[in-house]
């Protein structure tokens, strides 16, 4: 599975520009799919199974877009000014490298700071793609880039840009491969534009009109050094997390219960997740049409929205097992 | 591809009739939620060319002009009829009224401006303490709505709480430029009326003249639900902040520039344009020698923000006539940018093939 993760995280696919990563995922899922469609916004929708009497129509969503940057101006000296696609923060940018969709690479730096105790603003940052002037610049206003960082295998711990949410996509791909029989009609949705506001899942959920929605996405952890005593109760290596709530959603209590029961029955480790900020595609599914019972299987992750996001490989493998257990049986929500 | 030299299809031109229609539209008062005056002009203009015209529950004008041949793409074009303005909130007697702003207007831009209130266009002025009576400290404080009032004179009985008000500016042509209030988005409305008149035959044109854009893209949301189009193009007007900077450094945040042609959106705060539509507009502009610019990606939003997320998703893009000083008493736009916007959208519609969405790479 590490080879799959490496392939996914090293592909460029900022929000709105998911063509490359969609093609990579499509090649991985094609042998296992009963039907593949790409909808109006670019969501890759993979059906497996047909709904039986005891089954439900279930939408599983992992987003294939990643945070990135977009060019706003190339100045007279050839420096590239930019703004963000999704939740990029300035302190993770300086010294980082980006790769444009057309293959051009660059390094992010900043104007000399007035005050070293303060974070720079995006207006002070620029990308240097190695030019001396803007004449014949290889990038132009509106061009899009993602952070550029190779996959790092530390044994149990894996580090990469865009673990958020290629690790979710990897879990769904592995689960799709491993689900042999299911009474449910499963739609594996590799969604677009999550980082700019769960837009892809919004339209995919409307189109599919599922009975149940489950997102797979990363969540934060409280297990790194900090000065405050208040810590999020999620750690790396203690199993995948079952979301109770985040900044945009209260998970359906029946869905939480079903996930907990399934994990315990399968003797799989799990953690319960309360995330203060942020949200996932599960919110979009929950609010689709007349409302959908929704939940989220989260992969604990450190340093989210930095170019070096870290997950635990055991958590990832347990998440696959839990996902397979969840969708292979008739679902009882009570 | 047909080109500008191909005589088969004449692209629409802006002449005196179009400018005088823009003048009527700019001078009409239609603050969000009270778009009746503009709606009336739109209805009168589009009826002779439409297969179907209706006003929906929120007040959007929904116009369908069907093409010939099968299959046909359903193409939604949207422009918003509403403008930013004010609403009377408290009658303080003697012709003095408290008010709030509708849509985004900086309070300091209101000071001292003549306005028109309600359906009868009752004239008023937004008053503030005169400089004779302010001290140095007071002058440094930001203007807040709490210390502004609308003053009508007094006139009894004609102004009531809930009435909308807009700037009293009258439209004028200044050589190559057009100046008026509410050019955001009467330029889009005037463009859309012209496109309804001249729609190419291979598409079904679904024109939405929308309400309540300035207070949250509300009209477009329900209009796109009703139309359920294959793709959407939004016609708006976006700020140009292209003047030289005060310290002569390079202006790197201009949003758009006057005279540089229609502004094609790649990304704003509400929408990532469909890459196929970006490519289509850019390629059309290049094939027809129409100048264009890419609007600087950033914040803000157009009706596309509501449209693209409707139902199971609608590939969308926006294109704007650049204009200086929007959301103020008087905006300034170039006639040439308007002409090029109309030409580009007309040509892009003409070049839309029925299999566009399945064959175009994204």
C-alpha cells in the first residue's frame, strides 16, 4: 500500500485542477469497478455492487484535490505573486517549493520583514521561478501550482504533502479492492474542490442521493509539543478516528454508533474525534437534498496543511480494515 | 473554427441604441430585493426575442430562447439586476432617517451624497457634521453609519421604513468612457439583453436576469435550480484598481485594468472556473483577435458561486467588464471593454459545439 500512497501524494492536483490525480486514481480503480463516471464538476464516481433488499445506497467520499497556490501577477523583475487555493498559511510557505501544472518549478521566499516576531502576509511572499524579467515568463496570471515534496517513509510514520486527503483516497482504493461481496450499492467518490469549501461532494451527493454518507479524511492530533495543557484527544498510532463532531458537522449519532460497534466486533482499534475547526465532505453529504445520515472515518495526521503531513501506517491499514467491515454487511442504523 | 472573417454570422455591435439602453438601466433604481424598475426594462426588451419569459418567485426574469437541431447544449447566461444601496430603518421625524446599507458599501463613501428614495425617487442627501464644527481628533475617526442620516427636507408621507435608496447619479458618456451608478451590473444586463437578441441557433439560451446578487447570490441560486443547464456563463462587472500607486512602486494588486478587454475569471472567492470554459474563452478571444485579460485570482464572488454548486454541479465561468469605483456613486468603464466583452461572449456561444463537455480536455 505504501507504493500506492507514494504514487498518490506525488501527483499534482490543486483544487479545481484534479485531472492528473483523477487519471491516476481511475487507473487504480478500473479493474475493481462496476461502473465509473465523472460528473459535471469532475468528481470521479466508482460504483461497486447493486443494492439488495437488505442493502443501502452508500456514498463514500475522499477528496483528491490538495491545497495550492495561483498566480496573481508576474512583476517586472520576474517574481511571481500569488494567492492561495484552500487553507495555505504563510509560515509553511517560505523556503518551500512549488510545481506548476505545466511542470515549471519555483521556490517561495519573502520580502525583508519589518518585524521578525510577526508572520509574513501573502502580500509579502513571492515565487522565484528563476527569471530576471517578466518577458516570456513561463507562468502567467491564473496558473496553478501545488507544493512539491517527495514522499518520505519513516517506517511506521509516513510524511508527504497532500496526505490530506490522498491518504483517504488510498484507504478507499484499498477498501474497494478488498470488498468481495456487499448487499450495499457502494459509490466510492473521489471528490474535487474540498479544500475550497466541500464543493465537489455537495454536487456529487445531490447527484447520487445516497441513504448514507461516509467521508474519509485526515484529522488533527494533540500529540505534538505545545505550551498549553489543552490537547485534542487524538494521537498517531492509536487507530483510525471516528468523528463525533468538527467545525462544520455533528456526525449522525446512529452512524457513530454503527462505526463503533463494527470496530469493536472486528477487534480494531479506534479513537473518538472531537475536532474544533475545519470540516469534511461529510458535512456536504449530510446537508444534501432532504438530509443524509453522515459520518467520517478520520486518519490522524500531524502538520496538516503543511508540505510535510505525517500519518501512521498502522492507522491507515486499520482504517482500510474498518472500512471493509463497515460496508460489506447490511447497515443497521439505530 | 469560424473566424471573424467568416461572413456567416455577424457578431453584435454596440451603437447608440445600446448605449442609451445602458443609460436607462444605470439610472433605474433597483437595490437588492426591489428590482422592479430594471425588471420592467428587461421584460420590454427581451419579449420580442424570447420563446418563453417568466418571473420566478424571487423576482428573477428567466428567458428561454430555443435553438434548432439536436442535440443542443442548454447554456445559462446570468447577469444581476440588483445594485448596492441603502434601506431606511428609522423615521426620526422632520425628514431625518436612519438607514442601513444593502450590499457592500464603505460608510465613508456615503458622506454628503445626493440620493433617491423609494418608488417615487424622493430626493435626499446623506448628512454629516460639517468641517466647521469638527475638531482634529474627530476628523481622524472612521465614519460609521451610526452618525450618518438621510435628510429629505422634510417631505411628509412619501418615505417610509423599509424603502430602498440609491445614489442620484445620472449616466453620462465621457469620450471613450461610460460613467454612472450601478454599472455593476447594468453592464452585464445590457450585454445579456443584446445576447438574447442575437443568440446563435445551435444552443438553447437560458438567460437569467437575477435578483439579490449583492446580498449573497440568492437569485442565481434558485434560477439555476429552475434552468438546470449544461453549463453557465456569468456576466458581471469587476473592479479595476489599475491607477499608479502613491509611491510609484509596481501595482501588483489591480484586480483588472481598464482598456485591457474583458476579464475572464479563473478563480475568485466563490468559484473555481471550469478549466474547459477558461480555455474556450481564451481560445475564442485569440481566434477572433479580441483583447482579454485574466482577472487576478482572489476574493469576491459572482452569481457563478451559487450556480456551479446547484443540483449535481454545473460547469461555470464568469466574465466581467472591468470598471473603476464600483459600489460608490459613480463607476467608470470603457466602451471598448464592453464591446469586446459582448463580442467575446457572442463568439464563444457561436463556437460551442454540442459535444463540448464530453470532448474538451479538463
